[in-house]
C-alpha cells in the first residue's frame, strides 16, 4: 500500500506494509442443506466501512445489519416487514454488557454457558478446513465427530 502526503509542497511517497491477512471468503455447506457465506476483510480498499448480516430461508429472510428488515411472501408478493421494536440496529454496548454479565454468572456457577466449549471446537474445525481448502484449492469435507 502506498500513501501520499499532499500537504507537503513536494509530495513524499511512503511504502506502508500491510502484514495482516486482508480478506477471507468462505462458503460452508452443512449436512441439513443450509449454507453460510462469509466475506470479511480487515483493510479492504472500500469507500466506507460497512457491516452486514443476512439470513435467508425458504419462507423468508432477514437483514440484521445495518438495520433489521424481515422479508417474506404474502399473497404471492414479496413483502418487507419492519418490526415495531425499540432498536432496529445492533446495540453493541448493551450486547457486550450482557455477554460479560453472563460470563461472570457462569464463572460463579449461576448460569450455564450458551455456547459450550464443544461449539468453539466445531468452529475451529470449520476454520481450519477453510484454511486447508484455500491452501489445497479444493473443497474439504468434515464428518461429524471427526478430529481435525
């Protein structure tokens, strides 16, 4: 990446090294027919930062970010449904506070984790398969209960 500093009378070009993994794309298919498409970047050359999360099913879908919209079908027509809720966008601070409170409650034995360690292990198996797929240029098939 190159950066130009135009405020100086004679522009100075400076090479800036981007030494992070910049972009990842993955299509993950599950046994039940569902699929997950992931497209993330740390330093994408885009005009603005953006975040989105979308879920699609056979009877409807939802766009969770930047603002909640539910899409379905009624009377043979696609309809956008806007729920009457307090916040149509993700409330990061309150979600973070709830996550920390739940973690503390789990540590004190007052709650059971909503995401057990087995879920984290499965996510790591999937991420390792994504890296393996990129390295080998082919689809990687994971079997249930298979060790990495």
